[in-house]
């Protein structure tokens, strides 16, 4: 229950900041912690990006975006490389 409360407080804080950004010269914030991870470097990318975020960001809900390597195409859950398309 405590983790849920921390996440909700973090989302509420971002919502307040985004409302304030309408009237003040501050940029809007994302209510989720978004990590852009490549499949080839899963652990190093995750650690590198987590160390670049503030502690308050770590309490936000997590969203992971998979970054495809150059020359890959994503079809649903299937990832094809160029040589597989030929």
C-alpha cells in the first residue's frame, strides 16, 4: 500500500506542476518515468538512465520504451532485421 501512495503522490505533484506550467514559465513534466531501453544493452541502458533521474522521479509509475536497432522493423511483438525482410 505504501508504494501505491508514493506513486500517487508523485503523479499528483506532476499534475500540479503541469497546471502551474500553464501560468508560469516552467516546462511541463511527464507523469511517468520513461526509460528508452535497447534490447541489446538492457541492463547497462537501464542503470545509466536510472542514475540520471532524480529520486522523486523514481517514485513515478514506470513506462519502458524499447528502442530498436538501426535497420529493424517492429511488427506487433515481432522484430525483423533488414536481412530477414529480403
